[in-house]
């Protein structure tokens, strides 16, 4: 009887752990977000290119111009370490800084830091 009780408790705890893990990563392709203001001068979890690469491709390296942009998730990928990486593009079809169409984001950290906000 004790074996059954221990097995039941173990299976319930495993199911609860899986449920908690799935609720934190429920982003899908097509979800809409808004880019928020970074804590520092640079975005840490949204992987925007460095200024010299933006300028080489003919863009203007003004990181304040991307604040309040509405973006759409184009792909979702789970890394080996368990974090979720998503690729985003602007909802209006424009380019970030006039040079880049798609940017990758470390999703969980960007949400916690306020760099991405649900719309």
C-alpha cells in the first residue's frame, strides 16, 4: 500500500512540474508584442545588431527609434539549455533601423526585463 502512495505522489509531483514549465513558455508564431524601453542604454535580451553593422547596411543606428514598435513572432525555437529563442519582425512590414527585417530575442529574459511587452 505504501508503494502505491509513494508512486502516486511522485507521479503527481512530476505532472505539476511539467505543467509549471509549459505555462511559462506558451509563445506561438503570430503572437503580437510591443518593444519596451531597456533598463540600460542598450537592449540586453533583444539581439539588435551593433551600430557599425547597421551603418554598413545603410541604416541609421538609433536605438530609441525601435521603442513602442509592434512586432510579430515569426519562429520559436527552444535551445538545449531550456530557454526559448524567438525571431521577430515588425508588424507593419518595415525594417529595424532601415536595414534589418528579422531580429532574434531571448524570450523569457526579455519579458522579465520589460524589453518585450504583451500587447
